[in-house]
C-alpha cells in the first residue's frame, strides 16, 4: 500500500506543479495577490527589528508548508471523490 500512496503523492506533486506553472502563472488575480503579498512581506521585513527577521522568514516558510499540505490533502480527497462519483454514475 505504501507504493500506491507514494505513487499517488508523486502524481499529486507533479500535477500541482503543472497547474501552478501553467494556470496560476497566467492568472491576473493570482499575480496581483502575489505582488500584494510580496509588498506586505517587504513592509513587515523593513519594520521589524533585526532580531525578529528570522521569525518572519520562519513564519513564511511554515505557512507555505501548511498551504502545500492542505492543497495536497484536498487534491487527494478530490481524486477519491471523483472515483466514488464515477462509480455512482456508472451504477455500481
């Protein structure tokens, strides 16, 4: 079962990377939000005392990891839901 889960995880990772590079990269809303986030990060970075800068970077890293984890879990559940829906629609 680990081989199946590893394969699924690899598929999800590749698919999400493709979506990010092809679809998100061409979304004006995504681009605007990314620019806004970068500006806010720069403002916070410039305002914080030096002893808190590393905490800001750690926070950004952890929130990015959390977001990635949540996206992977939701994508996997969506695949499972799709398989279940397909079985229901097929009458079995």
